[in-house]
């Protein structure tokens, strides 16, 4: 399977390149970077410390979508919307790990998914996706008597908050409770917000150092507290999961899928 990487010069992009190269049955279709990037024209193998591969970094994603069977995108919302349109036009499978997408951006992904397989997940770690399933299950059992709080921490360079994974956990908890997340969430508390309303799902966001990603879902009640958590120590787990998702799309019908579909959860 020929897999392309957009944003191949960043930390995550380089890990994705390496993950493709290390996966049996996969070949690297190419990689792109934004116009003006220092990486344009460099050999992808040299970019990730693997020697010459004869595959150069390009600044035109349309060329990549023409030759790839699947493209993995962990870029930025505006770029992801463009890539979704290219994926639909070329019938190329798209794996989206971009966070911070607005509702209108997600609508564009849904439109593209009517023409090609598209996997969109807040996190591509197998462990995190198991945590999502467990969170939904626990919320369905505990919802009436337990307060739900989600705590996340990431490195100082992360630009969106709460993280996409934290929001995904919130959606899982809300689904278990039978409510819409945006009707019960509390993304921040400051001053004198008053007593905690029953049924609220709270978020706490921490930033610092080089933390790859820590997430904890807390179910708190009178007399006891249940905590479900996941800690990532390397971005390689996200890269391997994304490549797994790309391989899974082979032969799949157009549609909007999640990592839970990929894993059969």
C-alpha cells in the first residue's frame, strides 16, 4: 500500500514517515510541506535519518494525492480541509489526526467521506481508544451518581485546549450519559462559579515541558473515586496507529470512520 504524509517535516510527520518505512506491506508514496519550508526538495529518507530514498519533499499536495492509496494528515485545520477535498476528488483514503477543527471543518470532512474512506480520530493510540470505550461504558453505569472530570496535560508547544483527545473522552462520557457534550461541558472554572451542577462534565488543561500526552477521566462520588487514565511517552504510538488505520482503509467503502472502527471496538 502506498501511503503519503502531509506535513512530513514536523516532529509527528517524521515519525509517520518512519512508521510507514517500518511497516511491512507499505511503501512511502511521498511527503509534502507548506510552501516556503526549508524541507522542500530534500530527500525524505535524509529528512528522517535513513539515507537516500529517491523521494523528495514536495510543496504541492495534489501531486501526492494523485499517486497515494492513502494519505495521513496531522497538520492544521485549514490545511486538513483542503486535503479532504483533494482526497474526495482523487478517491484517496484520508487519515486525519489534526486537532482543533471547528464544526464547519468537521462538516467538510463528512462531505469528503461520502466519496472516499476517511478516518477521523482525536487520538490514534490503541490504548487511548480502549480508554474511550471504557469511558463510555463507565459513564453509562455511573452517570446518575458520579461527577465526571477530565484532566489532560501536554507539552508547552500545544496550541489548542482542551486537547482533541480530552474532548473525545468528553464525548464518550456524554454518550454514555445520553446527553450532548456541548450542553453539559465546563471547559474552565475561575473566580466564584458556584457549586458544581449535577451532570456537568468538567475539563482541566495543563501545559508544560515535553509531555507527549496524559489523560485521566475521573468519576467522583460520595465516598469513592474511580480514575481511568492513559499516559503516552512517545509519539510513535500515534504514528503506528495512524499507519494501521491507513492499511485498514484498503478496500473499504466511502464513509466517515473512527479509530474504534479500525480496532473493532
